[in-house]
C-alpha cells in the first residue's frame, strides 16, 4: 500500500515491500528529496532502452536496473513510472506512449521472469486525450486501454502496462492523475513544461535507513 510520508518539511509517497522501497516525489522540497535519496538518473529519450548501471554503459534510455543497493530513478511529468524487482535485481521504467509502442515492456520481460511490480502516478484516462494515429497503435497492441468519450479518445497508460505485465504481479498502484492533482504533482499537460516528478526504487539494507525520522504517515488506498 502506498503511503504519504511527511518528515522535516518533506513529503513523498512510499511503498515498502519486503526489502524494496519504492518512492514517488511531490512538489514539496524537491532538493531535499534528491539529497535524501541521491538516485542515479539517465537521459530519457522515450525509447525502449533499459540501462544496466552495473556494467559500463551510456546513460541514455528509459529504464534503469541494478543488482546493488544504489537508488535508481526516472523523471516524469505525466508519463508512467513502473517499478519492478525480483530476488536479485531492481528496475524502474519511464513509460509514455512512445516507450510502450517501441517495446520497453517486452525488453524488461526478457530480463525479469519471476517479478513483482508497482505503478506510480501518471496522467489518467480522464485527461490523457490522444489522436487517431496513437489510438490505432494502442488498439492493436494494448486492447482495452482506450476510452471513447464525447467524440474524443483517451488513453489509459496503466491498463496498457497491466495487460503486458499482468495483474497478478501488481503489488501497488498510486492512483492519482498527475494533471488532476496539482497539490502533489507537476503535470506537463497541466502547464508544468519544465518541471518533473521523481520516481525512485532501492533495495534496503541496514545502512539505508531512509524511513527513520518519519513524523506522520497517511495511508493511501
């Protein structure tokens, strides 16, 4: 279950599953958030590329993975962050319609077999209007992810991801639309063109006591 953590004038959403910590930032104290978790980022290009930071690689793509306890993260402004892990590796994906179309989920399934995953916040089908060309793509590859309303077409990114990764492996969904909830998140379609939210995953060990000092927790259903 996702929780809203408030500590030292810092607010972020958190889901802990065993030794795995999944985190999604809010607008509050971005610099403190980055200083606290110090994630590895990469240059995102709306691709299907997943970078393994344990090996020499160019840090360009839309997914990161590691077998270490180093926090890894992506930047999102309406696209969907997908957190994956198994008993050995962690991974985080930046899933917009282009990355999904280009096959980033197919690529991650070549790496992860027995896995769990969670979804962060993204623009919801209430607000994500698309054109016919994108709709045609998703009708063929991700049936059931489109909503037709008032002669408009809307895309449900989460349904598209769940169709491929499976509902049985899903452990949590931060069910906020980034555009509908400016009190927490930046949204590209909401006008925050140069602002980003941060999604981070890490493996906990005794030295990674990120959850110490929590002043209050509100459970999110």
